[in-house]
C-alpha cells in the first residue's frame, strides 16, 4: 500500500516504523472527544504519532483570517493527513469557514460519509428491522461553496455556481473505484439536471461517462428531491450515492438522521496529496468541558483514517469493540436506553478499550492484517492545472448583459435595441430567469435587475471586441452589473434559455 505523502521515522527503541499525522483538537467539545479517541488508539498500540496544530476559533480570534496558523499549514502539507475535531467559525466577522477552507485549499475533492445501522442506537428503521448501509460521496470543492457572491443591485444578490468537468470526473471516478472495492451493488448519481441543465447536466454527463469504465456496477441516477423522499422511506434500496457539493451536504445530513444523528456520522475528505478525517457535528459549546460528549463520530472517522493508512487490523479491533460496546447498551447521555446510566466521555472510551478482542453479534469486521505503507515523498513546484480537451471549436454567439433598472420590460427592450448596431439583435429580456419580453405576463413580479440577451444578427461568430463595443454603448443608458458570453462548441449551445422563452 502506498500512502501519499506521509513521512515516517524510526523509533530507536524497538526499530518500529511510526507514522506521524497532524492533529487539530478543535473547539468546544473537540479537545475532550479527541483525547478520548487518541486514548483508544494508544491502548490498541496503533503505530501513530501526533503533531498538534493550531486551528479553529481561537486562531481566528488572534487575527488569522483562514483559521489556521502558517506553521499549521506547513505541518499539514508536510504530513499529508489531518485528523481534526469540530471547529467553530466566528459569526459576523466576514471570515470563511475553516472547515471549508481546509477542504478546498488542499483539494480534498471527495467527501466520503458512511452511514450504517448501529445496534444499540435506536432509530425508526432499526426498530422496523430495516438495515441501512449507505455511502454518500459528495463533491467537495466546487458548486456554490466556491463562495463567489456579489450584490448586483441593492435588492439582488448573486452566487456563482461552478461545476467543472475535471472536478466532476475526479470525484465521480473516486466514487466508482470505491464502490468497486466495496463490492457495491448499486451506484446512484443524485442531481437536479431537470432544472439546472447546464451545471447539473455536466455532472450527470460525467457520471455516465465514467460508468462506461465500470460495466460490472449498476449505475443509475435520481433527481435529488425524489432521492430524499426515497431515502426516508426505503433507505435500504441505496448503496453508494454521489452528488454535487451543496446537494451532497444536505443529503449526507439527512442520512445521518437515518442512523441516529451527526453523533454517529464519520467523515473522510480525500485528495490526491492530503486527506482530512473529521467529525462533522458541531462544537456543542453548551456541554464543553463537562466530559459528557459522545466521541463516536470522531472515533468512526479515526477508524476510517486507520484503514486509509493501512492499519487494517487495528481498525477492525477498535471498530468491533465499539460495535460490541453499543450492542451492550453502553452509552453517553445523548442516546440509548435512558434507564441505563450514562457514561462520561472518558468512561465510554475506557469501555471500548475494555472490549478489545470482542466481536459484536451484528456485522463484525474481519481482522485483516495491517498493510505496510510505503512513504512517497513529493514536492509540488506549481499548482496542478485540471483541463480537458476541447472536442469542437468554440465560438461566441452573443452575450447576456445583466443590467440594473426599475423600468418596464418594453422600455428596457426599446432602449437596448438602439445599441445593437449592425452586429447584435436583442433576442429576449428576462427577470429572475423568467422571460418578460418579447412575450411574458403582467403577473410576473419584477426586481430591479434584468438579463438582456443579445445574439449575432446573421449568426456569424462574434469576438470579444464586439462584446466590449456593445458594453460601452449600452453603459450610456444602464448600469451593467455583469455579463456572460454565450458560447457554442460546434453546433451545441452552452447556455440555458429563460423560463417561457
């Protein structure tokens, strides 16, 4: 097994290979649950050592706008693995989430969350005897989580949604390869391509492109709202599901609810060079410092990390002990039989340690041998560029001009027609995505931002100088908020129509 890009060192006492990882304990309950999990690892003699790094709310408070110190960033990039507790992003300070920043900075493009029935954690489905074993793979870099937002007018906010072919292929290939290794019987793409035909359409196109390379896997797709309904009625009919970022975020939390909540939801963020394993639940500041938090989600994330690093036997022993402990009704205060005494965080970890070597009745994990990991040293001299080959020639067919105005559509159209000149014809005017000229309805409510679509009069290709000329002319009448080129590849239009167009 090759682990990229961890480095190792030799323990001079017993010449044993030790792997070093970065650990950030987090905020709120983070330090308590992290100490509990690492005590379980230590008791099981996992060959790991830890370099603690400074990340989280208190780092924001010291003036580091990305929530981590420069030394922490260097350490994580040198070691390649970050094991982190829950972290808080200060509210109202104009800073980005440290969790999202970490995932995006290090291109951990696949977020993998495994949701399984845990016996001893009662849910509607466990009581009904319906087993759940769902793996959600969420694209982790793109979508609206790019956080590129602007106020176009004082009434209109815009968020740009980036879905790219290379980014989609990265996460979808990971999902198929992972599904193949786990002998999945089904892999499903959740999407909204019926409405967002360009963005979700591209993601869905990439899904079926990759599916051709895995004919042994049943591949299908479901519209995401229908997916949510089916997940809460028949979750046992799904195996692996891959989604875009925002939809995947929502669906993965939905799936957490199916198995008992975020306290039982592990998370792995997988990249080519750096991986992050974390609990996705909050920092629970109301119980911080009381030693009563449930460490299960972080422990499950740590178990996933051990398997990723090749510690297969350690992972199986620890997971079997956890499952056995849950089966025995041993619990922290947030779940389980309330007639039984709730243990502290520390006591719960000690109970798991005491159950090493025991197997649960349901779904015991096989004791596979540890796989020796091969360190791969690397150094990136420049940012990797992800780009696919253009299959057909690109041309510019027109432009969408987004303008600010509180005038009626007919007035907008009349003014814009004067600026088209000999190259542009005004095709349509829309407001919030609905056409309001040349046809429309007086019952369509308007805001003070329109999209005016100009296309080439004779269908001949345009160039950027043509677009700039139109922009300059049009700016004499309107504030232009933004513009988008109407691109074509071959005969294929790469832009959507307005509702009613």
